[in-house]
C-alpha cells in the first residue's frame, strides 16, 4: 500500500504537510514532475486550437452558424 503526500523543498530539505506523521528512518521515494506548470495550464494548452479567434467562446454561434457577433 502506498500513501502520497505533497511537499515542497525548503533550504534543500523536503518539507511535508503536518498530517504526514512518518516514523524516524522511514524510507521514502520522491517523484518530481517533469514540468512545473499546473495540470490546468497543460490542459488549456491542448484544448484551444491555435488558429481560433480570441473571441470564439463568446461568438461561437457567429463562427459556426453565421449569427451576428456579440460585443
């Protein structure tokens, strides 16, 4: 069984949250994500096609069905 805690490095030491009560000498494994961007930032990069207009969300009916643009 594995338990996961999220901590931060402070002055070269991994600091875990207060609820992480680990006995002295407990062996741990540190896994560092490849990117420092948040999950949401990564999803947003993939979700928005680069060639869509900036106002696509507001004026999608205009671009899809030819309705008048909203301000």
